[in-house]
C-alpha cells in the first residue's frame, strides 16, 4: 500500500489535529482563539491512542482539557463524490492528481451494511460495502482552483479510493463519525454473534461500549444498540458464561445505564447475579445507581415486570449484607433525601409496588412448595422469613416520612395483602407500626385512611377489631385507632352508624373499662347512632356495668335532658342574631329556653364559626339557615348535612366553605342552596378584566383588523366590570364603617346598606356571567329522550320503566309537554326501550346532564337467596332534529354556459344552451342540458342543487345524532355509570358530584329532588366553563 495515495494506516484512530491545521482554544479572558497543533498537544499533554475518537470540530481547551462538540447521527444526505483508482506508477499519480479530478453529486444513504447512492450511476454505480473499507480518515489537503477549502473524507477500499466532499467542517465531521458508527456497528454485531469463547466475547463487549461512550455523536441509537445486542447475547449464552465474565459485563455496562433503562434481558441477568451473589461488591457499587434511576423515574412496573423483579432482588441482596435491615433503611432514606419533601414523586409508589409484589410472591411461593418432611419445611421458612421482614420493615420506614404518609395511607387503604399475611405474626407485628404512624399523624386525611376505602368496605379499623383476623393484642391497636378517630374528626353520626357492626367488640372492651370504647358508646347515644332499640338497651347496660361507664352515662343523660328541654315545642319560629355574635353567644341563647318551633335562623354577618354546628344540630325543626358572611367552614357543613334532615334553604354566600365542603351535602329535602363564593368570582372577573383590557387596546391600535362588534362587546363588559368594582369598594367601606362604629343605629344602617349592596353585586355577577359564558348550540332546543335497558336482563328492563316514568314526571313537574313516540313493553311489565319528545323552556339544557349509564343495585323479586344484583339502563338525550331550510344566495352560485353533449341533433353540440352550476362554498358541480335554452337548464340545475344540499345536510344531521347517542350511552357496562341507585341502602350516588342522596323512592318520583341535583350539575358545569374561559383568555 506504500504506493497508494496518502497514509497506509488501517487503524480506526482519528487524528486530533483539525483539518485546517489549527485548534480553537479558550483564552484567559474567555475569548475563543486559534491555536496551532503543536501548542495544543503541548498544552493538553495527552498522546493520541488507538481508541481515540476525539472530534476535530471546534475542539476547545478548558483547563488544559479538549472539550469536543457533539453532532447528530446522519443516515442520508447530499455529497460530492470522486473515485480514484490506486496509482501503480508516477504517470497514474500525475493523471489522477487533484487538478484533473471530476466531482459528481450524489444522494448517499448509510444502510446497515453499505453506502448506497439513490441513482446507482457514475462513481457510485455500485455500493461501498463497509467490510471492503480498509481505511477511512478526514482529508483536508484538497484545494480547488478558486483557493477555497473543501472538506473531504477519504475512504480506501481494496479496489479504489473514494473522496466524499461537503461544504463545511462540521458537516464533514458529522459524516465521518456517522460512517465510523455504521462501520463499527456492523463489525461488533458480527463478531459478538459469532464469538464462542467467553474472553473474546467480553473483550469485544468492552470495546463496543467504550466506542459508543467516546464517539462524539448524540443519538438514541448510540446507546440502545449496545444494550440490544448485549441483551440478545445474554439471553442466548447466559448459562454458559462463567462468573468472572458476569462481573466484567456488569462493570462494562455501568456507563451505558447511567442515562438508560436496562432491557428486560439485562434485568434478568442482573436479578440472577443478585440471587447468586448477594454479598458481591458489584451489587453495591454497580447496581445502586441503576436502581435509583428506576425508582426515581419509572412510571409503570406493570409494563416492565422484570424491572420490578430486579429492584426486588436488589433490595433482598442489600438485606443479605451485614446488618441488612439497617442498610435497606439507609437506602430508603438516601432515596428520599435530606429535605422535608422528597423531590421525586414516583419513588414512593414504586417502593410500595415492589414491597406489595414481594409480600404477595412470598405467600404464593409458600403455598406452591411441597416439602418431604417438617425439617425441610422449617428450614425453608427460616430462610425466607427474612424477606418478609425486610419488605414489611421497608413499609414501616416509609411511614416515618411526613410527606409520604398521605399517599402511603391511600395506597394501603384497600388492604392490598393476601389473607395469609394478615394472620402472620411477624408481618402483623411490624405492620402495626405502619398503622400506628398513620394514626398518630395530626392530618385528618392521613389518619382517616385506616377506614374503609368506600362505604361497605372494611378498613384497618375492622382488621384490628377484637376477634378479627389481624387482632393479636386483645384490641389494643383497635382502641388506639378508635381513640384517635373519636377525638379528632370522626365523632359524627355517619361514622358511628358505620361501626354498629362492631358493637359486640365495643361492648366487650367497654366491660374491660377501655376508655376509647366507652367514649364511642357514649357518642353513639349522644348522636342517636344506634340502629335498633335492643342494641341501645344492651349498650346502656354495658355502660352501667363499670364505674367509669356509669359516670360517662350520667353525663350523657344530663345532655339528653338538656336537649329535650331545648327541643320542646314552643319558642320563636324565626330568630336573627345581632352582628358580631359569636359561637358562645349562640350557645348561651339556645341554652336559655325551648326552641322546638324554630324554623328560620339567620346568622348573617356574625362571627360564628364551624364550632356553632354543634348547637345547630340540636334544632329539629330548622328549615331555613342563613350563614351569609360568616366564618362557617367545611367541618361545620359536614356536621349539619348529617343531622339537619329538614333543612330546605341554606345560604353559604361569602363563607369559608370550599368545593371539598360542598361534597358533604347530601341534599335530603333541600330546595334552595346558595353557594356564591364571591372570592372565586372576584379572582376570575379580575383576570378576565385584565385580559379584556389588553385585547381592547390591541384592537384599537391595529388599524388593519378593527372589528366593531367585538370592540363594542368588550367596552360593554368592561363598563359592567368597572361598576362591579365600585360596588365592591362600597361594600368594603361599609364593612369598615360598621366595625369602627359602636352606635346601634349606625350599625343597623350599615347592615341594611350591606344587604342592598350585596344584592346588587349578585345581580351584576349574574349579568357578567351570562354575557361571558357562551351557551351550547343546542341549549335552547327541544329534546328527544331515549331510555334503553342495558346489562341485567329483566331486572334492567323493570328499572328502565321506573326511570322513564321518573323523567315523564319531571317533565310534568317543570310544565313541559311530553309526546311518547315509542314504548316497547315486556311481558312482565318492564321496558326494553322508550322514546319521547319533550318540548318546553330549557328542556335540553336541563336534561343533557342525565345522559349516560344509570346503575341500580337491589334484590330482584325473583331472587330467592337474597343476593343483590347490579343492572344498568342507558339514557340518551338528543336535540330534536330541526327542519332543514336550503337557501341559495346568488353570490354562492356560479352558472356557466356549456355546449350540450350527446347524439347529434338541432341544438346538441352546436349551441351553448347547457348549464354548469357550481356551489362555491361546497364545490359541488352539477350540469343540466335537458332543455333547449340556457335559463331553463339553469333553473333545473338550481332545483337539483337544492336537493343535493338537502340530502347532504340531512345525512350530516343523522350522523351527528348517531355519534351523540353513541357517545352518551357508551357500551352500557356497569363501570361506565354516572349514577348509582342502591335500593337496600336507600341511597343514590351521583359520580360526577361525589354526593349521596337518600330516600330513593322520593327521588324516583321525579320532582324537587331530581331538580335539585340537576341544578347542582348546572352550577358545576357553569363554574368549569368559567375557569376554562379564564384560562383560554390568559393564554
């Protein structure tokens, strides 16, 4: 090769010197300057090695180290090509000199095994195989006649030499490193797939990983290819590789896994190493960064189960170290970090997922193993017991972090453990500490997670109840949980009714003078939360059986006597407390006489808080409650919603009630609910006012786009908002005047003025909301109601009949007209499908919230064993089809004369009497040539165009109705429900409002109860649209 052009080197090493014989270096003042190659080499003091792949592009020196610019991987592009045969003598060297070369333009593609041109002609009439390349290097010695540098890559094959030329130095290097990657990728792939000796395999793996880590290319393929090929090799030869190869492969893979997830095969390989060598130093040093990355960034172990198994085996390997439990706990603390809040939100859920899967597998493996004798069984249990202790202790460690406890409690609330775990002594002994940490947390949302995840489901309170499977301490843990709940947030009738099933255990603990059980029994008597008279008598006897219980029962009797005196018939029917009254003032007032007839209580503009709810629930006849502008909050609302069953009107304007508090409303027979939260509306209107002002300014400045209607609309809205702002200022000044003045007359005048201003404010708010919230297109239309039986057979058809009757009654309640067009009745009186046209004011606007799947749970009449069946009914509410009116303005039509075509005749093919009619908005073209004159043919074409457009609009209307019906009803499955009617529990749950309504029969009457829940859905939709409008306006 010595007689060939250029170097004869067959190495893959790169020359660090730039093609222009200069480096870019960074001077002390931060400026970039050119440096000669000798200076660079002297400054860097780093000799070039055979494995060097340092980029020659913009190589910068910082603190004596060359910093390279990385480039993207190229797969195709345009280049200039020159092909030169190998020179055998001086004549050919002169002949093939650079002054006589001819360049061709080609679009090259870097394929898997070759360099290919799209044209396959000229110099690239045949592809360049990577295996035929003997040498490849950057080449900067080519200089054209115009004295401009051209940047080339020289490729030497066994037949000839190729020069690939581009226009810039960066693009030259990008092509060069892409070629290097493709060539070496093919080489490593072939060697690794054909290697049989472990040492050769390990050596080539190491070279491949080193090459991938050092080549200056940024692309996903650079790191994914080594992982894929190594995964394939490990899957094929994992059992044949010796242990030293395992460890060396792991060490080699470590740099690749710093920014990439291990593949399933690599996870299996790592898991096997953890099982075979749990005390290896490799586990601690190499696997820890990989596991940390998985725990911090993984989203779903369900998609990657092998990754979860690897983390599980790694944690078990940590537990196998000296003082293993301490090592695991320190690992969890290190993952959480030293701050109060863990910066990685996915860590906890991933930890819990690993622990739950490990505990489940532990007990499943025990069930599947078969032992020959008791000794082998005992040895296996002792060997595997440490795994259960490890993962349970991990849960205990996680429960010690304040920021993790809320989510941990929710994850464990459903008791996600097998039954065998709940009876295992070691598991329960450790897990009690988890429950204790949850109970000791002062946040209600945390310690309430020990209750059932939903109504009817058991929670940890029931699991640790005396006599339950997890109780091994005579109810000590149960008493601890109960004491916390009763003393904090669960001294409510709903909770006490739910623990009636635990009454035998409570009475047994009360006989043993357990304080929390005694307090719970007294609370049940106070709030009348005992289900039947016999249980109540037995409860009283239990309290009277112990000295402590007797004292507590005496206090209960005193409170009951005072309550009966308060609830005696008599006293006023209406009562208004003065402004600035407090909770103590209300308590003193209600303790001074009988208020059994009190129906209307106004606490508006007082200083009462949620604590006054304890006094309000003592008023049995209360129907109207005004809490306007008080400090009443969510806790008080929850309490009165459980006890004041006769309440019909509730005013919560300007209270501290939030959306969470509104979920406590069970709605009972409440006919009016005012929840205007002026603070929310204030914020929304202020944001809209700012956005509208900016829009108005831009429209007035821009002369090219100046829509008069939009400007007038914005001016009107802003003027109304300005008036609202003035009223708000007047309210603040009046409040200030009322608070600063102690004179009764002036205070009363201020209160009257406040009432007037707030009334004006509410009317202006409604006016603004009506203006800015656009109505749905079909809100003013009449409706077509469809009720269809879904899953559940005859029981679903019976319930469909009841729902159809409910909506018919509701239409009569709203004074709408109903026309039944279809009623498919069954033999036993059910309804397969019913359709009705309903006409009236706001029909579709109200009934559109009823569309969806309605689920009913009850015992059918034909069920002999008393099992509860679940059935569904689908309800669709569609706007009634409108009459289609076709109008064809002259501006939308283009009529052109054409010559009539067809067999010859007097006018055919001779005169332009035909008409080609084009409908410009749709592009539809029709031709008519039946008549002898153009105008007659034009009239025929217009009639045909109307028929065509009518059919198009009719088809669109039918398709729109079909899609609406399909979207509303879904598949009719039980999991798609919008509302559940639980007949045994006399409860209706609306999934969209997360609220319960009791008295199912009255709800199915289709009167005020159904109307109340529809109005709530309207308010929710209105608030959501207001927030969406605000966000859209901000963007």
